[in-house]
C-alpha cells in the first residue's frame, strides 16, 4: 500500500537480532529505504555490522550518545553522503542498574540525570541535527513503554523517564509540524529484548502480558517495524505527536 523507495533512514539502537531497532530497520529496508545503521561501541560492532551488511546499509558507524562528538560525526557523514534524511529511529535507553533496581524515591540525582540524558535528551539532540536535513519533511521515531503512564512493577525509575520521553515527543511534534517533520513514540508491550532483560522479574511481566492481551500473544519486533514503516511513509504525513501502543491490546486491559 505504501513505499519508502528513495527514502534515507537512520536507525540507532540495534544490539542484536532481538532488538526493536532491528525490527524497524528490516521493515524500512523491505519497503525500499536506504539505511544508515550505528552501533554503540567496539564491543557491539561484531554483532551489529553483519546485520547492517545484511540490509545493505549505505552508512555504518559507531554512535555512543554519551560520547561528545559521535552523534555529530554520524550526521556529518549523512550530510556529506546523502545530503538529506527522511527518517530517524531512536531506540536507546539506559539507567544505572543500582538506580533501576531501587525505589524511584531512592534514585540518585546522578543516575536520574544519566538516564534522562541518554534516554530522552539524546532524542532531542538527534532531532535538532536531523532538522536541517529534513528540508522536505521527515519522520522521527522513538520507543516508549506503557510504564510511562501507569505503574509497572519493577520498571521503577524508567517510568518517569519514559513519561518525559513521551512529553518530549509531543512538544517536538508541535514545534516542527509546520516544517512537515513528524515525531512519534512507538510503545510496544513487554518484549524479550536485551534492554528488557535488565528489569527485575521481567519474565513474569511477559507471561502476564501474553495472558491478558486480547490477542493472547505478545507483540514482536516485526509488529513494531511495520508500524514504524507506515509512520515513515507519505500516507502518514498528517499524523504527528502520537504514542502508539503495539501490544495486542494489553494496554487496554485492567
């Protein structure tokens, strides 16, 4: 029904074949987009580079958003090689384990600031760098979780962080809408990803979600990718500022 042929897309956050970002990258490429794919560091490169090669990514590079200059270097390469950008997928989040596993009221100022910087402010920085490359409009996507709006056991500090992310998405969408730049958050239900493995008792949440979801099944990275590809398409040009639940209906149950 739609095509991304000729589009240029940056995907940030692939760690392995279970990553949400990987599902998004596959879907974007299947619909015809040309990809730029990054990895966190030298330790991650052997896992991510083969995946980037599998999708024939035109641009590959390291990007640790906590390291000054790395994000800027990636966007400079995109500007030099492509001269434009149509889509970014921001699928990164981090919280220090000690803060993540403790009570929200006990989290340290340093840990909270680090989680906000990597999980939220990096999106705003990325959008700011993408803006001049999206002269004809574009789509900026990030990844949230329903723990942003309701209490999920053991999700702890990441709840307030994801709430801030969703608010940032809405404000960025309002500010950039007149330029044709859309901003969204994808909100999958519980998924067995590397990032989720850091949450205490996550297996219990996976089981509960599968039982409660009206479809009786968990969402997959392919489900998330399909939504990402649609939102990046011209057919979604009048949608912006949304937080899209992709969870088999789990989020509507009591």
